[in-house]
């Protein structure tokens, strides 16, 4: 009798847990497949398809621009992505498409010289401004945000930089006092 009572209690508890799970699932609504980072991906890094996975998430909690399939072509991240993070179109840039200048940024062109590493659209770079002290080269300081390469020609690179840095970069760039370092 004790065995039957225990078995009945277990069946009732399991049934209650299953009913609670179904009820919770119904409250969250249907799920949709979305793309998530399968590994940590560094800012500006090329993204391989095997670094992305498909996860099913409640539709109510997924951003409208979340990716629902792994994109074609080589993509680069525009920010650091953590494993498990949902990807949106804003998180990626393709080397095959034009790159828009983000809000709060401006496009600025800087001359290329032989010391600049090979750059492609979508790369992120650090910019160092070299200051003059009494007519001689002084110290260098890094602009406190990375710039994104928009376009590269034989003679110049077009960068998206924060608007607050444009005047300093334009002044230093015209005098050839900006060093570009690939991230």
C-alpha cells in the first residue's frame, strides 16, 4: 500500500511539473530560430559560419532585426560578441557591401603611406595623433575609440570616427601626424 501511495504521489508531482512547464511555455508564446554567437568573437574579427549557432528563443523577447539564418559571405563583428549572444544585422558588416556611417560618427579621409597595414572595409583601427612640441615631434596619444574602415583606395582610407574627434584628426591628418594601427 505504501508503494502504491508513493507511486501515486510521484505521478502527481511529475504531472504537476509538466503542466507548469506547459503553462510557462504558453505564457512566453511561440519560439523562433535565431542566430547566436557560439564562441566569443572579438571586435572587427572575421566570423566563420561554424562560430555561429541557431537557438530557439521566445518570439516576444527577440529583437525585430535578430538574424534568423547564418549570413552568406564573410562577415566581421562591429563590437565584441559574447558566446550565446543574439546577433542582429547591426552587429555584422560584410566585406562585400558598403558600410554606413553610424549615428554620432563622421566619415573622414586620411592619406595612406607605406607604413599603414593592408586594410579592407570593415576593419577596425586605432588612431594615434602625434603632437608637435616646439617644432619637434613630441608624444602620441590614442583617440579613445576605434575607427571603422569604410573604404580604401590607393591613396587614402575613409574611416568612420566619432564626431568629437573629427577636428583633431583633420588637423593632424593634413600634417601627416596620424598613425593608423590595425586592431
